[in-house]
């Protein structure tokens, strides 16, 4: 297996982190990967936030109920998209995955916390003082894994069809 597939297949959602800092070089590498993500018509409708202050991480965890563990991360990335662009959600989702995979290539674990369509998205935008033209797409808490679980996955043969779908 090649390195890229090893990274892709090894990535897991991590919700428990060691008390160990993620270096600024790794954070920069993840942001660099994100800004190179593919976008429709190369619009690049994103804005990336980096949160390291514990008080802000705690507030994010309180504001996003399904992301309470954000408070324990060393860093959290926030991906915002220009809501007037037709494909901001797809484009920012690609950038989110680039951040996640770049961090994992350094052994830094993450968990994608949804932003788009969530009641708390606007509260987080305001908390971070992001202009109104942007909408929160995702939060990505990150840190070195203290614990990881390996969930079962469906069999590939049950998820793939060739040419046309058939129940048989």
C-alpha cells in the first residue's frame, strides 16, 4: 500500500487528546493543504480560523453540543464559506478533509464537527467575529490522540455497483 492510502485508511475520528501541543509548523502545513483543495471554478470561497486559547476552545465546546470535546483539543480549526457562492459547502468540505488528512499525516487526530445547518453556526460565527458573508461549515478540533477506536465499516461489496444499480 502506498503512503497516501495508508494515511487515508488509517484516519479515525479522535475525541480524546493528550496534553501535548501541536506545533505551528504542523498547523501551517494543514492550512496550506486546505487552501490547495479543489473548488468549483477555482472560487476558493473559504476563510480558516485557528483557535488555540483555552477559553475560546471551552466556549466552542459549550456552543456546539455535539463538539463538547473541543475544550480538550490543543487547537481547533474553523472552516467558513462565503454563503453567496453556489458550491461553498462542497468546496469547504473538500478543504476540511484536506486539513484532517494533512494533520493525520503528522499523527495529529481530529474529529469533523458539523457547522453548516446547525443551530449554533451563527453563534460561532459571531463568537469568532467573522463577517456576515461567511457561514460556518465545520469545526475541526485537533490534538495528539489519547484514545482511538476503530469502528466497524460496511463491506465495500455492499456499497458499490457498476454501470447501473440493481437490487440483485
